């Protein structure tokens, strides 16, 4: 897993969004406490820790997000020069992608494990996704896909792209018809990036999950391991949230 710096100010799916300051005390709630997050003023008053959950990011610092703290908080590792040099050596390339070289992707989990697999000749695949929040994808949405396409080319591996249209239906006031429409338009945008057509599988949750026995079995295993109290703590769900969000 590679971690991307926060480049856009969009409605976050699960990977990125940014808000350097807060416009009011009621914009975003800390899901761990239920209290509003307050931005620091120019004198540094009201400062709070950088806050990240699956949908919101904010920082009270005028300098922006402290990425070193985020690396520690989420148990990741920084992508340093030695890892980049190993990447080039294992992948047999002269230079890495600019998004990696310039530090847009700045931390990782188990990237060294994948490089070990490549050295041993073992197979792996890439997995990413998109929550179809609108009928047009902007540059912030495209960055993970552009980088994934490059990884596919470098390692010549399959790519699986999950379109979480059910998630969008549960979280936003959109009809199923509109959500499916957005999903199809987004899929066309993703296809236009020119992933390898014979090594790329794109699926929508609302269409595919009910047709795949293996998918349902995997979900059952995951659901049995996750408690209600744990998911409340991680996502801040309340009694008023629909069951679809929990699932």
C-alpha cells in the first residue's frame, strides 16, 4: 500500500482530500470524541492535532499536514532514497515515476514485501478503486490510477479496480439510478487511462457482488472478525446511521 499526499479538496473517498484550515467550528467533527474540530488562528491558538478519518482531513498548522506524524499514527514507513534505489534495481528501470520521485507518494506498507516477491519470481496483483461521487473525475481522482497504470506496466501484472457504488448510495442523498450512472461514467474515464485491457478487471459492487460466491464468502469472513464496537470507534457511526454504512 502506498500513501499519497493530500492534493485535492474533494469529497474524500478513502484515500485523499485536504483542508488546510477550517472555516468554522462546525465543519468537521472528530469521530473519536464527537466534538467539532477547531482550526488554529494566526497566533497558534486553538491548535489541535492533525485529524484524519476515511472522509475528512484537517490540520490546525499553517504549515499543513505533518506527514511524519501520520506515518507513525497509521503504522506506515517512509519511502526513502534507499527504497527508491532498490525499487529501480528490482524493477530494472532507470527512474521511478515522478509522483514517487517527487514524494507525492511518501509512505508505504509492505512495499518491500512486493519487491521480495518480484526478486523470487512470485506473482502479485494491484488492487485499487473508486467511489463514484460525481459524474466527472478530476486530476485528484486520477492520480492514483495514473500511478497504478505505471506500476502495471513496470511489473506486467493484473489490476483489479473496485467501483464502490453501493457506498456512495449509503453516504449521499442520491438515487440508485444516479449512482449507477456516475459509476459507468467514471469507469469510462478510468478506461481512458489505458490500462492493459487483457490484465485489468473493473467491477461495480452493486452488479458484481451478488454474482460472485467467492466475494460473498470473503465478506462473510471479514464481517465475522469485526465487532460493532470496533467499527463504531473506527468510523464514528451513530445509532442514526443506516445499516448499509456498517456493512
